[in-house]
């Protein structure tokens, strides 16, 4: 078996190997294929696994073992080439069978290796600085959020339900007299005026008193997520059980004392602004770093293997699935509601996956080029902090910690060291 090697003119990390197999070598591979597969043939008059090779060739055709013989030759030649050429493939090889028969075989194998990342400019860049500032409106929103959390909820029974009330009700929906999936609930809480139900439903509940029942007629929107309900007229049988009212506290000094350690509203607002400023500083820093690394990645040459993208896609989809679980949803239900398939979701994440992989490759090359090292003292400090929080000794924490968890903290520190270097060598204007 001999081979020739050809490097792709446009892609220096792609090699095509043409393998020539002599007639004797191919015949030997056919014999090996026969020995490996003869046990699956059952022929009357012969014990299983004892049918002669010649008999099977006459019965099924001379090429009955050619495919298996080619598989054997492909694997053997591929392993030999990788070892001799010292290549590390990053994708499954492309194979093309030129010929196979009594006079031998010829086939080609295209091998793609990991191409070295060629960095573009990564020092002396000028990046527009992010400048998110805390506004009076931000402080007001935070005050309102705290006020909502401090609200007093109580039931009323001396008046009908009105906009702004939280009502507790049973409902059962039907289309053309037939109940539909997801259209029935008991003791469901709904804020009237929130717009969280089908248009027209909440307005018709307004005016009901506790214990009253009513048929509410609505029409599902044309863009409703459930295909079988889009644009359909529906009737909901509704029974009102309870009316709840939210009483919000006044935003004054007393409010500040109740929800914080401060004596006056002015002090509390100043503390809110300070904390929001700190958050915005972190946001600005993160945006600046993302802008910088995006600029560096755009200017760098990095071949992104499809297998890397596949794995990253799977990782992103798993993360999305975890988020769905926290919301009480299953992936199959989400796909059904959104009218998507698994392939649609994968295609949706492909661009992000490719960008993530290329970014990591460039960052790894930067760390290697600038010889940026992990600060082991900081890692030890982080582990000691985690161990203390868990009520364990460092040794106990390390013994029980998942290796991926420790790797995460190490990579996080190394990434921080890289961005410290990049911030010091570039300008934010």
C-alpha cells in the first residue's frame, strides 16, 4: 500500500492523501473481511459461519466483501498516515473511492488539521469606551421595585373586581363546545389589566363579584403560539373566588427605615445610586472588554473546525434547556409551542457557537503568545474562600470538588489576567 500527499493550495491545514492498494493487498483485505463477517451468513446445507468464501461470492456476487474490505483498508491506511505524518485531525475525514476490484483499489482521504491561529493587531487599539450612567429614573425604578415587594396584600369582599385587582378564579375554555388542552384551571391568580391573558378576557372579568359566574367570549390572536387555536373564537366559563388588593406604602423616611438600615429617604436613595453606579461600572468594564476582544477576533485568522462548532452548539442548547427547566418547561413542549424542530434550534445557535469557538481559540493564542500565567496564589485564595463558605478545610473541599469546578475558577483567573494585559496595552476613548 502506497500513498501520495497533496496540501490544499488555499487551506494549508487540509491534506489529500491518495492511497493505492495492490491486487494482492486488496485480496488479503477481502479475505479478512470474509473472516470477520462469515458468521452472519446462513445457507442451507452449511453450518452458520462455515459457508466457503467462494460459495458466498458465487451466491451474492464477487463484490460481496468489497465494502467491508474497503472499510478495513481505510482504517488501516488512515491510522498509518496519521502516525507517519504526525497529524492530529480535528474533523472526520472525507473519503472518495476511486476504484475497487480484482486489480486492486484506489481511494483518497482528505484530512483537516487544526490550523494555527494567526493573530491580528492586539496592542495599541483604540476602543470606544462604554459610558452607562445611573439616572434618576434608575433610582426611581429601584425604589418602586422595593415598594412593590413591601406592599401589603389583603382581600376585599364588599365590591366588584376592578382593574389593578388580583383575582382568584376558575376557568374552563372551549372552542365550538369542545374543551382544549391548557384551557382549564382552578384557583388561578390573575392581575386585571396586566394583559397576561387573551385580549378581552380581563376586561370582561372586571365587574364580577365574589361567587359570581360568567361566560367570557374571546378570540385567540392570529399569531397565537398554539397552531390549532390561532384566530379561533372561544368561550371561557369563569367563576370568581377572591379579590385581592395591593396596598403600596408611601415612599418617605418611614419607608426608608422599614426597608433599609437608613434613617432618611435621602440616605437610602444615595445608597441605591451608589450600588447602581457599582453595577454600571461592572457593565461598562464588561462591554469594553467584549468590544476589545471582538475587534481582536475580527482581525485574526482562525479556522474553526465544524466538530468544534457542533459541540459548542450542543452545549448552548443544553444551557437553554436548563433555563427552560427552571421555568417549568420541557424542551419538547417549547419546540411544540414555538413550531420549531431540534434542527431549527441548532441552526439558530450555529452562528453564536462559531463566534464563541473562534473567540476562545484567539484568546488561547493570546495567552500562549504573551506567556500569560495562572496566578496560583489567587487560585489558592479562591479555593480557601470557597472552602470556608462551605464549612470545610481546603483539603476536604478539593477532595469533594468536581474537577470541572476547579478548572472553571482557574480559567476564570487566567481570563482575567489576559484582560488585564489587554486593557494595559490598548486605549479606551
